[in-house]
């Protein structure tokens, strides 16, 4: 089953794909989000850490919109810099640094045309001097917001980035960066505990405004398809939004998918029921979450062999949790450390979310507690059905974690060796993988794929290396089609 786009922007999944006016219209931020945004605007280095689709980019864009020049009254200059550039994935050392400096200066010139920049920077020291000059010229400190600073399958250049991050930061320049949970290679000069404040974008299910957030997003994006009349009987809108938000571990991108799937599941019914939610969860599990593991495999570089054990771990988690209708697991620390990389992959794709680093286990020892995605658990429930009692139990957050200790199936699981360092396999994939599908719900039409192929654009790498001007020269491609093409490519490589 393929997802349909029911309303404008219902499947615009990346914050950076919105126009600035649309961004404000379709995004909502809680009081906790506002505290995070304040830290992003304030002085001092910050690392924003979270799984894909959790809202890191939205927070960084919102932070930039409160700073100069987007906010003319901003007390600091805010420059949002997307690091989704293929050349940055392929280089390291001096070559990476030169490309990075060129990119930052280009963004400053584009976003801050009044800045007088007549020189080129080839190293971090030269870039820093240019930034200090701009700061002095406008009498404002500078906040650099680096989005997608780390790619899950390419770690070679991370030490270069964090060296730049540390060196640039001073009283005038504040660096902020978004990273995913599995980033561990910070280089020899960067001490993550002393050189930056780390903020986890991990929405607390017990927060007072957790439900409010998802109700507001549903109202803004699905005001027609899921209007108030759909919640007139039985389940209220807040109950539905809370359960769906908890089910997808607070992940905003997955919540958008779940709303679209719920629309499909109700299929003309007058109101939403627990049966509709059960069906939508199972469809999400089959057509979205499990396919994610296959989708990200060619993006993982040296860690491609870890996808199979990640899937095995997930199946063990969901089967054991489903048997007991529980939604969390507690893994002996020794096991968790050994299975660290596949667990990071599962956290990255939204199957699990770490809630406690160390908790006492009934079977002795201490373990790490993860909560599980309810969509996948639903498949393993008795009769594959959510009962009102289960709903009440899950939303009371009083579950009894399933424990994995020595002698468990996890303890016996063996991991393969990582591959040698090599180019990301996703770049060599044929352009046809970008067709509209469950993996790429706003993907390309058969006609567009054929058009690109006819113009000798055969692989993703070919498409990435083709400039916007060349694509716009084709009579069949206008600005909106170009935006769709670029969004799909970005999802394929970075999301």
C-alpha cells in the first residue's frame, strides 16, 4: 500500500523543504522546545542530538528566524548552514576544511548581502578572521547553526568538523550543530563534555504539553481530513494524538506518516476508533518502519553488515514485549555495549528510544532501558489487536520492562565485522529507486525518472552532481518540480 498525500504539506517531511512563510504556518513549538531554541540562540557551543525526523532541523531553523537578518531586531547574527553536500562526505583533512570554509562564506554572502567579504578562506583561522570582521562590522555576535553535521554512514570527516567547531568558537562566534545519537568520533581535540552543551531532542511523554504538541500539528496539517467531527464519538482528538505520539516515540516525521495512514484506515468512517488506530499501526509497521532498515542499509557505509543483526534484535524486542503487552526493554549493560552499533541504528530509524542509561535489573546487575515503537509491537500482540486496557496501561507509563540478561537470545547474538572504508553504496543506485513508494512517499513519477534517464542521469551521484541550472533548462522541469527532485535526493542520501 502506498501513502497518498491528502492535504498540502501533509508529506513535506523535512523542515528545510518549507518556504519560510510556510514553515511558521505548519510548525508548532512547545515550552520545552522554546528553551532549546533559546540555547541555540544564546552564546556558547551546543550539540543538538536526536534520531532522524525528531525535529532537529526545525529547531535550528526556528532559532535562526529569531536572529538577524531574518529578524531585523535580532541581537545576534544567525546563519543557518546545511551541510548536506556530497563533497563534504568524500573529503577529509585540508580538502574538507577548504570546502567547509567556502560553504560557510557562501552562506554568509547569500543570507547577509550587506556583509563586506572580499577575501577567501582556505583554513579555519582565515574563516575565523572573516567572521570576526563581519561581527565587528555589524556590531553583533555570530551564531552558526550547522545542520546535518554528521552522516550515519560516513565518520571519516567528523574529527575534521569537530576540530573546526571547537576552533571557531570564541566570545564572538557561537557554533551549534545537529548530530544523530550514534556519533562517537569527535576527534582527539574535541571533548564533548567540556567543549559543548549536548541537548537531547527526546520528547518526554509525561511532559504537560506532549499531547498539545501533536494535537496542534494535526490541526495545522490535517484540518480537513481529520477535523473535529472525526473525534465526536468514542476517542477524543487528544487521546488519539497522545497515543499516536507515544506510539512513534515522539518522532514528528513518523507522526505525520501515522496521520496519513489513519486517514487511509478510517476510509470514510464517521469517527476514529481503537480498531482504526490498530490497523494504522500495523500498516505503518509493515509499510514504513520495517522497510526503513532496507532503505538505510546502502547509506551506512562500513556499517552495512549491522543491518541484519539490528533487524534480529528488533524482532526479539517486539516479540518478547508483545507477548507481555509491555513497551520497554532493559538490557544488561555488558550486552548493550557489545551490541552498541545495531542499537544505534534502531534508535536512528525510530524503532527504539533510550530513556535510562543505568537502571537496576531484577536479575542483578544494571542495564539500559529503551522504550519501543508501539506500531511494531502491535503486530506481536495477541490477535494483533490493541485493547482499551492496553491503551490505558501504555498511556499510564507504568509498564514492567522486559529484561535481557546473560543467557538471553541477545547475549548469544554474534556481530559481523564492519566493512573496509568505501564510498556510500546509495550513490551508485540507479535513479529508479527514487520513484514514489513507501520509502519515498513524495518520490518521482515514472515520467520524471524516464526524463532524467534520457538525459544521461543514470545514478543518484549523477543527479547530485547535476546543477539546478541544468535541470531547469529542461522544459518539463520548473521550480516546484526541481524542489521535489532535490527533496527526494536529500531523503535518499541524508534522511
